[in-house]
């Protein structure tokens, strides 16, 4: 096996694998929508799946997934949930008061909002309730006030350091990248 391989990538907006799971406890979170896609439900309805990154607090970098069904003549009740999501991400009541409101995925990308998240029970689904900013501030403040004080920390004697005779780790070699060609598959050459 050879270790003579290389690739070029932009890691500036990448969250490392294993660091983006959903919170493991009930939480009030500020989130940012970073992706959405349309899927079909088991009953054949069209549903948008939103992936949201928690941006603050102890659950920062966690990912919360939520879904909203598209409204149909038979399913107008889902508009209540859409309105909660849209209000949460800053769409004004005036904008939503129009007779016809057009919504698209691109307009929601990067928007920040607020959610109350409850993790999925064994074999079930998590619950996501979209909140406006005032609801978030009020409910998260109540949660903080009700959370128990941290337990006192006992001092423990430090163990003596263990000496290990090992060779210093080598830094990976950073090779300058040649100018990009117009052929997206030139790396196969």
C-alpha cells in the first residue's frame, strides 16, 4: 500500500465527522439552517427536511433535523408549523399577511432561528418546536433558573507523569498545488 497520495480541499466551513450529532437532552437552542431537501413520506406526501446547526451554548455544533410537509388542499393544518418556522427565522408578520406567500429553500438557507428540542425516545422521533426570539429568551431563562446547581468538585491528587520514550511525530508534508486546469477530472491523470 502506498501513502503517496494527495488532494486539495477547502475545510473552512466543514464540521468534523462525529461532532454534529443531535443534542442528547432536551434543550432550547439558537440554530442556523444549513441545508434542506425534499423527500416523500411513507404516505406519499412531499416533505422538506431541514438540517440546522446549533450556534450557541453547550450544544453548539450539534445538528437538529426537522421536517415540514408541504400544504395540500387536504392538509392546511401544516401551515401553522410553517408559520412558526418562518416567524422564528425572522419573516415578519406583515410579510406573512399577504394573500399569497411564496417560499423557497434558497431563501431559508443561512437564516437563524430558535427551537425547543426534545430528543427521540427509543425507536421514535425527536420533537422540534420553532419559537420566536421572545419565547426563546423566556423559556430558556426559565430552564436555566430551574437547572440544579453544579455538584461541588472534589480535589484529587495529580498522578506523577509517565515518561515515554518515543520518536517525535512528523508533520505531514504540505505540497504546493499546481495551477488548476479547466478539466475537473485532471486529478486522475
